[in-house]
């Protein structure tokens, strides 16, 4: 039994590895993932302050080795732009350049900052993530949301997205006051 396992498993692993290298999986440009010297350097466009070059170099490396197809980065410190760069491509055929005006899909990028902010506030004794949100924002406690805790919200267990009876209009979404009232 052991012989047949190895007789089938080893060639299968070799075939899959070869396929992985040749077919360029979505997150890798083939051999570049394994041998960076064989990669064509992806050019970057935009501007950055020289002291932030290592950060820009890391983004360029991820594009060059094929970890990302296209990406951009914008960093402002105290209102001053220190990095505004982009590189790579918008399409898999690598015909459309990814530049600083490319619109990005942004999913879940704020979760780290939100979690860190909550951790800092809890550490300072300014809130307790096990308390209901309504303790800090009384209006939120309407429509059956009175027992939803901060922890529930942070761990996506609040179910609050299902409490909306109607979809918000563009007018509501564009006004902080109207949006807050709608969510509450």
C-alpha cells in the first residue's frame, strides 16, 4: 500500500508543481515567485519622498515577482503627501497600466485600524467591548439592536445589516447626519 501511495503521490506532486510554475496562478507570475532574478522589473509611476523608498521598493517587488498584478499606495503624514505611487497592470493580459488614477476596490482595509482603535480605547478604560453599543450611542439601540455589543460588531456577529427595512438613498449616504440616523 505504501509503495502505491508514493508511486502515485510523488509524480502527482511533481506534475502539480510543474503546472504551478508554467500556468502562472492568479497570485504569481510563474518562475518569478521562485527565482526573482528571472523577473522583469515592474515600473512604478507617481511620486514619493526619498526616505520612503524602501516602502515603495517593497510594493515594486511584490508587483515584480507577481504577488500582485497591480497596486497603488498613498500615504499622507500630517496633511503632506509622502507616497503616491502605483505600478503593474489593471488586466491579466498586462496591457493596461495601473497608475495613480486607477480606482481601487477596497475591502476590509479599515478592520485593522478599527480593531487597534478599540483595543487602545479599552486599554485606557474608555470602553468595554463586551458592553452594548447603545451604552455609548443610545440611538443605535433601536429596532432590536439594543443588546448588540462592540465585540459583536467587531467580529461580524451583530447581524445588523439584516435590520434594514429599506435601502438607503444616495442622499442619505452622502450626509453624515442622515446616514447616522438611518443606521441608528
